[in-house]
């Protein structure tokens, strides 16, 4: 007796600066689910969240996936959901077919998707979903909370400081004292980052006081919580992790990002030809094993599960290895490190996506009614 395919809800886009990357990631995952054995196992139902946070059903979602780009103004203006809700922003109900989904796959990067918000919605619905739960997503998204969790777990990190945007709005003398404190504790160069944005959005490098003030001011427009990190001369390594819950966390081979730019900013990250990856990373076996162990510990520190990518700084001259950050739903495009790392570890993308979905279903089945939270 044949079993009906599982209804998978692929949701992507989002009210985030990483909206376009989400569309590309979703297109890659949709292709992995649509062919071969996965095409028999799963019935794919696509949903799109526009930049204003409005949810759309399959007609617009499939059109966006086909074009590989965010919805145009014309597409949004003619979308059925907006015909009776002009000017509406944010979530106001599920599109047709959403309540029939058996497992959700939230391919959302950054705020309003990778930060525990949509995970909370799916948890309330009591429907399984791929990736970390509310806690792991929220802590992994907020760089200050993440760094505090890493520190509590004893993980090595580069020196950093927390800054509140309100510190820049007071008297000019107070701002100058803040700049002096950063200079004394971290020095130059240093990096200014909004606490809750991913993919290098809003990050700047400062080599002097003027650049530091400019970077802090720009970041404060994006987030009230900021982090400033000491700049280090180091190679950038990454490790993919999967599993968790009632299953062990598994770490992939390491990858390294090489680039010619001064630092790995958004443009370098997502512009073809401006960076390249080396898989496996050309590092000593001892460094690779230490990074893999730290990647698993980093996931445990923030409560991440399902999938994550952990990034490192490696100072080859001294042997120092620092945990930089964790991404609880990393990029999943054809050029993204996460699927490439698992492919190099012997798990091609179709099998990887299947494992993520089945892992989510298993976790939900084991914890349903037991009072366990992610």
C-alpha cells in the first residue's frame, strides 16, 4: 500500500535585508525536493513573504522561484492577497493551503525568520519545522546574546564590546568618552556590527576615530544593540553542523573563504567572482578537528539544532582559533558554503534536505505532548 507524499511547506522571502538571498536559497532547496526520490516522498507547497511581511500563496511564490528574484511591484499589486488589503503590512493570516502543511521548511535568513519569530508561530501550531527552535534561533541571531552564551561555555572569541545606540544620542562629550573607551579596550582596526542583522549587513571596518563614529552611527540606524570587535589578522574558516535534539550533532569538513577585498563584506560575499572557497580547508588535521569540536560546542551553547553554520577566525601565525558566529539557517544557494560542505562530506544536497525534513519530523514526534521545547 503506497504512502501519500508528505506535504512540505517551503516558505521564503521575508521582511529582512537578506530577502533576495532567501529567494535564491529557496530555489535551490525546491530543486532538491522536486526531483528523484524526493519528488515521490514530498509534495511541495510554496509560500512567499514579501518585504512588508505579507504572506502569499503558491501562485506568487512559484512565480518568484521561477524568476529567481524578489517579487516586482507589479506582481505584488496584482497578488490576490493584496486585492482586499491595500496598505496592510505583516502577517494577518495564512494563505490557502498553509494549514494543510505537515512539516514547514522556513528558508528565511535574518530578522523576522531566523530569529525565533516564525519558529514561535510554528511551535504554537504544533507542526514540525526544520531548524532551531525559538531559543536557539533568537540567541543565535542576536550577536550579543550569542557571544554571552559562547563566553559562558568557555569558547574562545576575539575581544569585543557591547554598545547601546542610545550612547550615541547623548551629549557630545559622552560620545567622545565612548569612542575613547573603545579605542582603549579594542584599538584599531575594529569592526562595528548591528547585533541582529546577518550576511554582513550594516557592518563596517574602522581604522580611526572618524570611521568608528561613522560606523557606529550607521549601525545604530539599523539596530539599538551594537557590538564592536577587535580586528585580527586571520583566515576565515567555516563548519556545517546538522542534527541535535535526540540525535548527536555532526560536523562537516572545514571550508575556507578566500577574497581579495579588505574584509568579507556583503558585496564580496554575494558578488560572483569576488571570493572563492576551498573545501576542504587547507589546515592541519589538528586545527580541523579542534574547529569541528568547537562548532558542535557552539551549537550546544546557544541551543541550536537541525542545521547551522559556525564561522571561525584562524590566526595561522599563532595557532589561535576563535569562534566568530553561528548562523542557524545559513545560506542555501548553489554557491553557499553549507550545502557544499556537506556534499564534500559525502552527503549530496538532495539527501541533506531529506535528512533535515525527516529529522524535524522525528524531533516533533518524540517531543509531542511531552512538554519539551526546542
